[in-house]
C-alpha cells in the first residue's frame, strides 16, 4: 500500500513538474498577419513577431507550409515569406537550439492567399 502511495506522489510531482517546464519553455507570438487573414498572392508576406526562446532556444526558423524559408536570430521584428500561391497556407516560427533542433515552442497563423 505504501508503494502505491509513493508512486502516486512521484507521478503527480513529475506531471506537475513537466507542466511547469512547458510553461517556462518560451513563447512565440505572431502579431501580423492575423490568424485567418487574407494576403496578396503577388507580394511577399510580412510576418511581425516576438519570441521568448526559453532556456534551450537560440534562434527561430520561419516556415511556410512546412518548408523552411529563413533562419532568424532577432527575437523581435519582421521577416518575409515569399509570395504564396493562391489558396490556404500555414506560416510558423519555431524556436530552435544552437544545433538547429526544434524545442517544440512555435507560433503559427493560417492565411489565405488571393
């Protein structure tokens, strides 16, 4: 019976600890374009962002539909995605380590290009 209680306490502590790690792990906010925005298919898409890379992060990778577009070392600013073909697209900024390994912290917006 005591082992069962100890396991429950340890599991609860681990789960609680992992949520604290996730909360302290950083954040990426894309302020423009807004999620659901319509963008011009003939113009580059300006992405305004701010990032807190967390303890393991070093820089950002910019993606359009899962394809890497740029590597960004500024934690706040603007970046550009080349013109997007008409249709729906997903733009993401992902925090990466110095070794270019994603930390799991990212911000994404969905846009429609017309």
